[in-house]
């Protein structure tokens, strides 16, 4: 099974939308979570904790601070799931 199959993009979108308290449809690949949806450091950490619990990975604060888009989240999860240490 490929790493990409380890998580469902739609599920990740739903998690992000839930944490940010926005409609799932507003979570598109192009949306900038900081600029367009107002994600601050507190929301970013809440998102990190949610992703950690959902995918059993460890996300450092500097890693989640670099996340701006859904492709960034996918890339982060791919890296973490390939190297779960």
C-alpha cells in the first residue's frame, strides 16, 4: 500500500474545516490558510494536535508553522507517515 493511501484527502479537508470552524467547501487546494482563513499560531497548533491524533504522527511546532495550503498539509502527512519517528 502506498503512503498516499494511508490518508484520505477528503477526510483531511474535513478535519481542517472542523478545526477552523469553516465549511469544507472553503478548504480548497488554493486557499491560503493564514491569509484567507485567518489561521494564527494557536489554530495551527490545534490543527497539529488534531492531525497527530488522527494519523498517529508527531508534528513539531516549526513544521506546522510552515503549512499554508492543503498541499502543504498533504506533503507534511506524507513525510510523517513515511518516517513516523
